[in-house]
C-alpha cells in the first residue's frame, strides 16, 4: 500500500520525571515508517489517549508495570486503522485499539492482540474512554468491588473525569444516590448537568467538608476513590457500617517517595466493619468485553453520557499529562492526529 507519508512522528521520553511529567520530559522525533513482515500489521493511529495513570508509567518508583524506558515511545492506548496487513486476522481498513504508543504509525507483531472496534454506530474515539479502559475501570471497580445496592449512597472523587463520571452514572442505573466530588464550580456543575449526580461537592470551595456532610445525610455506603489524600480522609469519617471503599487512583498525592503520612484509616475500617480494596484493571481483562457491552447499551439508551476533550495535533502530546493534573480538561482527554 502507498502511504501518504514516509516518516513516523514519535513522542519519546527523554528524562525521568520527578512527580508529574512535564512537556520538557518528552521530545518529538521522526523515524522512517517500518516495513511490514509476515504476521505483522501496520496501524495508522487516529487518536492518542491521555491517562492520569501515565504519571506512574514513567515513574522510577515501583508501580504495577515496568516504567517507560528513556528514549522509548510513550506508552499509550490508541485508536487507529489498519493500513497494511500481513496477518490474516486483520484486514486493511479495520479499526483497532491497543497499547500502540504516542506515534503516527505502529508496527504490531503477530503475538500482540488488538481489539477490533465493532460498535460502528458509535464514534471510534469512545474506544479510548467510555468504551475503553476508563469505562471498564468504572464498571468493574464499582460493580465487582463496590457491589452497590439500590438506595445506597455512592460517593465518587474526580467525578467529572472519564472514570468518575461513568461510575456515577452506573451507580444511578443501579438505583443509588450519587454524590460527586470535583474541583471547581464548573466541574461540579458539570457533574450535575451532564452526568446526573444527585449532589456535588466542590473541594476547592471553602467549607467543602461541611458540604460533603450535607450531601451525605445517611452516610456513605460506597466510596470510589480516585484521589487519596484529604478528600478521602473526609469521606472515611462518613462511612457507614459495612461500607466498601474502592481504591482506583491516588491523583492528589504529589509524590510517594517518601510516602506521605496522613490520618490512619484502620479505626474507620474496624469499627464500621468496612472493606477497602485496590485494583488494577489490567488484571481483569476477562471482564472488559462485558463492560463494553453494558456501557454501549446504556449509551444507546441515553442512560450514560460522556464528554471528550480533544486536542488537535501530536504536538500537544508532551504537555498533555501535566494538563490533566492542572485540571485543564473537561472530559476524556484525547489527541487527534489523523482523520478517521
């Protein structure tokens, strides 16, 4: 196949970040588009994903995955289309998603399994958000670990984000009262107007702890924790007997080296007979397809809504992670680098 370009732009890690990755930790290089051998597939990326978890992926501090090597293409989920295939499992024109990295073109070996995008009535970009790893995280974390019951109160931190907003909507589908915690009046308002939370708390506003108490008059049965830190400390005080705490992220903690010291949670867990459990969605790949089916059906039925924050051009990639932690985005952050 004749390609429009002969060069491949790649965003590579050039220095090990101390804390949140900054634009200066990356460089954009150009390399020749690789030749396709037997069993391989060449994918032209359309959207690049930006995840809060990327902060951990580039950190030297021990994480659940090997850190991205200096000089390597930044690890990322992408959506793209097959432009050349010497693998019978994929045809030219197939839309696929996988961990293909921040680059224009990705050469995929036969041993790597790509997920084909079958929901052709929905935008392909959703495979990186609500119908991708973010949606699977919300679905599995809430339903398998949070086990919400109708009438219970579910509190979600970073409730305007791609995971938190989905958690809140799934909890509402299950008949729960939903309370979203977000930073700033705009995002708190978005939780109500776009995602239907019953109550919201702006943790940047004065008196937010009192607002949290007022939003949870019957206490908290399920807490979906994306932040750790002072927000979670405040929620812990309001746990009900038998509460479940699902630990999905620690976005508010600037560094784990050394680990910060804060209030102890053991007494809350003991006297309230509560359960606190962390998870990494990559450990539960067998649950992803069920999540995608459920969420796609809910989108079609108008029960789940999503927002996407799309930046145009690969040149936005180096600063994209830092932008997440500055709170620049409204919705799932994506970088669009080619037409579908």
